[in-house]
């Protein structure tokens, strides 16, 4: 039978909740997604909750890809929000 490590799964869930949910909330509220002061607070759980350097690097790559994707979504949402606001 394979070993099932609950701490890795729970840490993954914590990282997702800590990093992604506030970003998704800002997109939904149509606020600016990125703040330069958020980066250390985003990297803190990744550094603390990943057990090895390989996982840390993997999470940094995943974080970068997700942030680029969220940035594209937020630009699209804020542009459409400003277009509808300027039409009025």
C-alpha cells in the first residue's frame, strides 16, 4: 500500500488559500490585482510550507504562471470595466 502524506496535501491547500483566494477576490471586486508589497507575503507561505528546495522551486514556477494568467484576466476585466464606465 502506498504512503499517504496528509501534510503535503494540507500544505498545498493552505498555499492555494493564502495566495490565490485574495487575488481572485480582488479580480471579482475589480480592484488592482498586484501590489508590490504582496510579493513577500505570497512567497512566505511557499517558503515555509514547502519541505524541500525542489518543491520550493516548483511552487515558485507555479506561482509565476498563475500570476501571469491572473494578470491577463484582471487586465481584461478592468479594461472592460473602464470601457463601460466611460460609455456612460
